[in-house]
C-alpha cells in the first residue's frame, strides 16, 4: 500500500480521491490543515504527500518531508509556484501535478463571472428577495459586437475565447507562444499586450504565474485600459497588483472586476470565516465596491474537473509506487527513485 498524506482537504477532495483509487493500493490519510514546514511532521511514515494550490512546499518544508521519508510530492492542481523545484531536485523528491483537468470548468466560470457582473445579477437577486423589483442601477451592455482580450491562450484561454466568439464578440489575444492555426480557425486576432489592453471592453486573464507575469496588471496596464472596461481573473491572484486595482476602482476608471483568485488568498479562500473579523484590509476594501464580484477560487469546482484531478493524481501516485515512469506532462521533477 502507498501511504499518502493528503493536506488541505475538503469533503469533495476526499470523495473524489477515494473513488478514483477504489480497489487500489493507496492508503489515504487526510488532513484538514495546509502543508508547511511546521506541519510537515504529519507526513511521518508516508511515501508520498498530496497538496493543493495554497500549500507551501518551500525548501524548509521539503527538507522536513525528505527527513520523514517522503519521496513523492503529488500536486492535485496545475499551479506549482508554491513548490521549490530546485530544492525538490536536490533532495531527490519527485514532483508531479495535474496540468489540465477541465479547461471548460474554468473558462465557463470566467464567462459566468462576466455575465453576472455585467448584468448585475447578484444585486438583482438580492433585491427581489427583499421584494424590491426596481430595475434602477441594473443596466449592463451587450457583449455582442464588443471586444474581448484574452491574455494567455493555453487550453483554458482558448476555450474562453471560443465561448466569447459565440457571443459575437471580437476576440483579441496575446501569448508569447501563439496558436496561429487555432486563431485562424476561430477568428481570433493575436496582438501585443498594450494594444489588447487599450482595445478591449473585457480583459480576461488565463496565464500562469511566473516572475515575468507577476503584477502583469499594474498601474500602467490599468491606465491603458478602456474606461468602463471589465477585468476578469480566474488564473492566479498575483497577476494583479491589488493596490493599483483598488486605485483604478476608486477613480471610476474600471467598469467592473470579477475575481476567482486573490493575491493574498492563502488562509482566507477555501475557509469559512463567517463571524470573524477579516484581517486583510485590501480584500475588505474590494468587497465594498458594488462593481466587484468575487468567488473563492471555485472555477475548477465541477464534477468532471474533480474526477479528472483525482484520476491523474492517483495515476501519478501509483506510477511512483510501482517505479513506472510518469507521463511527461505531469512530471515537474522526475527524480531517480
């Protein structure tokens, strides 16, 4: 049996992982808390640990895991900016991830946020529950004929672009590695980042977080955007400089912002903090704007995506346990085992 400690779990994680490994050779140990250097001791005696997007696998944490006999770090997500890959390689730890689970889940959530924000759906819903059937302040705009800018045309960005083309929008895109054939097939126009920002009525972010993309949306970018434009982020919170975003909202330049991720979401998103005082002043400020819509990193949360995440995670754990090679797209550090 492959003894595996799973950190930062919720009921839906446990159910999906257990179903994917039903009848298999994985001995699960589920933890509610996140992985860190301080909690790594919980992995004592385990061959592998499984973590999520906000767990912190830095050098001190990985050193502690290796000391406890862990050989494999299995991420049940695509993002890996919380993992020190150089340290993992030095320590002989294999690191795997789930590079793609359901691009439709995330892309569809981005479009859902856009529609809800533009047509003031949350405000309208709250009103009618108070028996207020007034339409004052609920005016939106047609997406048809407007321009959408897609930053990043990986699998999720391409699906989002195709959905928005279905609304009759002109779609601009920027990516350091353009998918030219796909763009021609779907009527998408590649351009540079400055032109995209200046020309788009809607800007949607679908790019990974790297040193180059950190604070991709900053004061300069926001100043370039069309007055009244809507900004959507379902990728990584740190793509946006939150301080600059708040300034742009206060000035009235932005028409609206929809976020499924937040720069400092660790310890907040995925948790029930109702009845507590929110300690993050910038998040608290964002929540006061009537033209800001926030969901707590739920874009991935569909039955299909959870099943695929679990399937690939179990396949990675099983491969490591049997000594079989990982699929190339899942292996971040394929250490000698």
